[in-house]
């Protein structure tokens, strides 16, 4: 009998495995690598990147994980709010000045300013509503974030926009993986809050590429990780859980005292067959939008006009943002070295147009657009690779807030983790992994204490222990969401 089985080897599952590393755990990952939607690869002094790349700093679970695993990280260098539109590349200056500096008609400018004023006022309201209040748990705050303007779509909220105004707003909204008519108004406003208050949200990068974080977590857990192990059923028994999976065309079964279920919600809904019914139903209602991304290794020998930018919004293109991954490497150099690395990112309807095309067609389309955004780009491409993410990110749709209490409620021995549990992507994945690990550890400590106090079989020993989030045992903190949560190291 294992202490815990962790299903899914993305950031959420790995974070749980990390915090449970002193127990007898096995992590089952269906893919041939860990990391899930984190994926980067080294190319000499650069790295190519296809997945998550901006991480939370400050007092966050991400920062705790980075520190505990001794992963190199730094603030992202360069402008995060550059834009290329109607033939103009703007790298610096306040975003509020963009409508005046991008060539467009008076009608478009007026529409953009009117909408900008409306959103600015609501960004302030949002910032006020979501501020952490004294003595409140992170769950309560998360609920308020979901509930903010959660009864209509962003398209309904913003109303009719001129063509250029709509094009300018789109890259910020669709980062969510949803189009403006799919995303809740409050979530859209939250994105503007994130983009306009640069520095408060996801503003850190991982040295050598995001996969370095994943590898730092996985390296000491190597013996506990099984790849190509696809879980198809998780069933509660009286005093344990059975996890069934398929590996090398053979069916396997593991029994465990607890399970951290860290797959996307769409998978969790299918495999956790006897999860409490309302919880399973809530999982089934989580919606993901797609992303297509591509990574380009370049071989320029001279400085480029985009060197100072990290993120360039690109309205009216086949991607909605260009990420200058080379900039992270460049942040540490005193003299411009040859080469570079660029990532393109197409979410929501942009991704839906590309998902079923051949890689070559996607690369050709991207390079055509990149050459217009970053003049001369087509001549410096050395390598290009595409990645499709059909479940790119879970987004906050109108009504999403109502699911949250059900998802958070504890039941049985299976604990959910994943970015769909909140609104901060990698930070949510990591913090939900930590929380699930704490909940699993509560069960394990209780089971151990029961065994110590009742060495002879007790008639009720097979009953699942009663537990609650935050029920701490000796050596554990009580705040299961705290970034600094510690779990008693009771190795078997
Ligand atoms: C292109 C792109 C850009 C992004 N940019 C950012 C960013 O800049 N900042 C940010 O914070 N976030 C970003 N994100 C989102 C971020 O990557 C995710 O929120 C985060 O990595 C999700 O982690 P997770 O562990 O919840 O899920 P996942 O990474 O999806 O992990 C789930 C794992 O479960 C495995 N699995 C699935 N089914 C089974 C099964 N049946 N049995 C066993 N294993 C299974 C999967 O293979 C996967 O490894 C981006 C995502 C993408 C795709």
C-alpha cells in the first residue's frame, strides 16, 4: 500500500510530489516527459519555449517552490507591454499613450479611448475588490476574484467597438484562451489589471528555461516517477483508493491511502469515477480554450530593434503576442551576443484556425507575420517548431464562480490540484499542488497515529478518517494554502 499516488506530472502534480517526498509516493504521468504545459529545450546559450514562461514572485507558492528546489530565477528583463500594430512597433512608454502613437482613424482612436476609460475605472474597482483582506484565507479571496462581474461576458460588458479598438483589446483578453464573448467580464478586466500593473502578477523567468524548474523538482524524485503511465480509473475503497493505469499495453493497479489528482479537469472528471457527484459534475463544467505556440531559434549577428522587448502584443496577426525568450539570456550579458529565441502564441479563435493545419503551414504563416512585425526576421530563422495545446488553459466563463465552493470541498481520499482551481495559472497549479499534498499528509498522519494507538485491529480501523482542510497534526502548519506550508517529514 502506497502512502500517496499522484496522478499527472505537470506543475501541480510535481509540486504535490515535492511536498510529499518523504512519504512513500508514486507519480503516474501519461506522457513521455514531466512538465505538462511547461516545456522548454536548450539550444546552446539559448532555449526554445512552447509553454508557460512567466512566473509569480514575492510571497507566493511559486517562489517557495523555486527557493526550496534551488532553481535559478530572475525578474523578466525588457518591456512587457510593447505593441506592433498598423506598421508601428512601440516598445516603451505608457500603454495609455498607444492610441495616440499608433496610426489609426479618428473614429478608431475615439472608440479606443472611450473603451479604455471604461476599463480603467473597472480595473480600479477590480483591484479594490480582489485585495487581500486581513484574516481572510486565500480561498475567500479567490472566490471574490471569480465572483467579480461573473454574470456576463466581456463582449457584453465592453459593447460595440470600432475595428481597430477591438483588435487592440483582443490580445489582452484572449491570453485567457477565450474569445471576448466566452470570457467573463470580470476576468477580462482582471487581465487588463495584470497587464497595466506590470510587476504585480507573473513577472519572473526561470534561468535556462521553464523546464529547468520542472527538472529541479523531478530530479530527486526520479525513482518515484513513472512515465507513459495513463491512469484510467480511480476508485475509493473503505480505507484506501485504487488507481488503475495502463503502461506498455499492460494494465496495472496501485493501492494508496491517498491520491492527488493533478490532471486537467477534463481528465479528472472522466477517471475519478466515484468522486462526490456534485464535484465530478463541477469538474465536467470547467472549460479550456486552445493555444498554438511556436519556438524559433535565430542566428542574427547584430542587435535587433526588438532586443529591449520581452512581450510584444500583435493585433491583427496569426498570433497575438511575440515573446522574446532570448531576452532572458540577454539580461545577463554585457555585450550583445549572436543569436536569439522567439516564441509566438496564438490563443482561442486564432488557435482554432491553426490546430488542424500542418506544422509547415503554421510555420510559414508565422514567419510571414513575424517578418512584418520584426523586420528581417525571415532571414535569421535557424529552427522552428510548433506545439498544439488543445487544453491550453481553463478560463473563467460567466457563472464559473459558482463552481468554486464545490471544487474546494473536501471529500474522501482524492484531492484535486491543477491550474483550473484558480485564476493564476502556474501559481494556482503550484499552490493547489501544495494544498492537496497537505490534505493527503493529514490523512497519512492520522492513519499513522491510529496504527500507533491501536496496534491491534480495531473494528473501525477501515473507516476513512474524518478530516478537514487545515486539520494540522504535530509539525504541520494550519493554513493549507500558505506558501510556506510545511508537511511533517514522516518517512515510512
Ligand atoms: C503556450 C502556453 C503559455 C503559457 N504561459 C503561461 C505563463 O506565462 N504564465 C503562467 O503562469 N502560466 C502560463 N501558462 C499556463 C501554465 O503552463 C499552466 O497553468 C500550468 O503549467 C498547468 O499545470 P498543471 O499541472 O495544472 O497542468 P498540466 O501542466 O496540464 O499537467 C497535467 C499533467 O497530467 C498529465 N495527464 C493527463 N491525463 C493523464 C492521465 N490519464 N494519467 C496520467 N497523467 C495524465 C498530463 O500529461 C500533464 O503532464 C501557459 C500555458 C501554455 C500552453
